[in-house]
DNA sequence: AATTTTATTGTACAGTTGTTCATTATCTTC
DNA sequence: GAAGATAATGAACAACTGTACAATAAAATT
């Protein structure tokens, strides 16, 4: 059972139109009506695929999060999940974030919904789970697993939020260094 | 120069009406129109005070964040800003969060805008800044101050996010313990 | 208490939203 | 390639949105 070509065409048109509109205006000011006009899609059809404009963006961002996942994965693979052995050159996430700067500016905008944030958080969390289960010389000190992970995973995003606050100006090499120092200082 | 009584009355009516509506429906489904109907405020007047329904909620939440600030402040005052000497009984934030559970469920909802999150984050950040400037036996290991703070401040919210995920069921005593273990493990 | 300043109201308007339904177009499968 | 399935369209609807402006009401100031 293949996916209907019409569906693919419709959704692609909408996403493409969104990207076009984002060049001249902010996400929250884009209406469903103008998106459909540009995409040449009937407005009634829109609701068969997406809930609102944020939902279209989400579909887009999911692809980017997959790229984030790959970037985040790299040091885990390079160290065979002994993340303590990580070196600055293995880190790829800040490269990724800077590459998709235009998107992350939207993700971290005060008006954007939290959903995008959780997409990133869940991605990091997933890797930490694996890492902590595999990494044998980790010491847990009687801390609940879920809280431990959420604590450290969200800390990582703290760095990205700060990068956002600094308007993405901090050099990647500095960020890589900082990350290493921050997380190695974290485990005993 | 005092504040006009009419303004106070209008804004209070709107906030009160919002609280009433929140008992039966979610924030995102509440329209400006029905809010004004209930508050008996002309819809045109609404726009003189708030941008949208989320903005009214924000005004409300600002009061709650002030309470959060006080709760967060407590261990800092009790330890005279030597936060390493903190004990579980000094911690008040999880008490606070559970008390205002109904609000935090909205704050951390995927559909809610990031603004509320940043209100909390900025509050924590402010205290960490003070704490790190005052606390003399802290070792910084050549980490950029802003990144250090954002990292640790956001980590704290990670715990609250996990509490949210657990549907606010984790006992306060456990949370207090976890927090101590997590942050003492963090500084060298 | 009278005057001035400022906020609220009522009305109107064009545009958006979310939904429904019959009709048409297009894809999949046999 | 024909038949059946499914998606897209167009039109219509009531409700909501954001804004404007003149008229009115209610504050603050003197």
C-alpha cells in the first residue's frame, strides 16, 4: 500500500509555501488563508492535513530534528557510548544548530509553542538513556533514573538557549569546549 | 500619579473571567469574545490591555512566578548564598509547583508559548548569578559565566519538566532529595 | 464642583477560522 | 484501461479577529 501521490503533493506545496512566506514574515503572522493561496491549495483541504500553521512548521522541523539526532549521536558512536571520553572535535550539535539557525530562532521564540522544544528534549533524552545504560563506569548515587536524565538533558538545551540569547554569535569551537567542561564537571 | 481605577477594574474582570473559564476548558480553546462576554467588557476594550488570551494568562502567571521566586530564594537566604550547604528541608520550590499544579500544567503544555517557560528560567538565572558572584569557594574551571548559568538553571527546570511528565505524582520529599544529589554532584 | 483628561462603549468592516456537503478530479488496484 | 476508492474543490455558514472612529462615561486634576 503506497501513499497517495495527491497527499504528498498537497503537503509539499504547503510546506514549500510556508518556507517562502517565512522569508518575509514571522511564523505567528502567517495565516492559513494566505498559505493556501500561495500553495494553490483549497483551504478546506488544508484541514485534512494540518491543524494550523504551527503544525506545518512542525512537520518541517521534524526533518531537522532528525538531523539533530544524527549530530547528537556522533560523539556517542565515536566513544562507543563512553561519553566521558568525548573530545571537542567529536561534537557536531552546535554546527547543526548554527546551520539551521533560521529555524532555531523560531523554535526558541517566546511566541512559539513548547512542542518544538519537547521534540529536541526527547531526542537528547533518548540518547542519554542508552548512554547511561551502556556506560558501565557511571555512578548514579541513588538518583532516580528519569529525573537524572531530564536534569542533564535539559541542561544541554540550556546551552542552546544561551546561544540563542547571544544571537548565535558564539564561535562553534568555544561552544564545544564549554560543553565538555560543563558535562565532565557533572559526573563524579 | 495613580493608576486609573477603570483600568484596574477592566483587567481584574478579565483575569477573573479567565480563571472561571479555565475550570471547564483549556486555555487554547478560550476565545477573546467569550472572555469579554463573561467579564462584561467590550471586546474593543480588551485590545487596549491585552494582545490575546495568552497575554491575560501571562499577567496571571507573573504573580505566580513572584511566588516561585520567593520559594527559590529560601535556600539561598538560609545558607547565606553558600548553596552547597543546602539541606532538603530548605527547599520550597516543589511545594510551590505542586501548589500551583493547575497552572504549571498549562505552562508546560505543548501548545503553550515559550514565554512562560522563559519567565521561570530567568528567575532561576537571576539567583544563580548572585549566588555564583557571592559564593567564594566556587570553582569555575574557565567556563563562560552566561553558559554556566544557563546550563545549570535550565537543568533545574528539567526536574520540573520530569515532574510534569510524571503528572505531579512524585512526593515532595523525594524531589528535594533528588535535587540535592543532582546539584551537589555538579560542582567540584 | 467644574474642567480636563482618559477609558470604555457601540457599531461597523473586511478578513480569518473551522466545518459541512455535494461535486469533481485523480490516484490505486485489478 | 476500467472500476472503485479516495482526495481535492467550491460554496456556504456562523463565529471570531483586529482595527477604526465617533459618542459617551468615568476617572483625575484644578
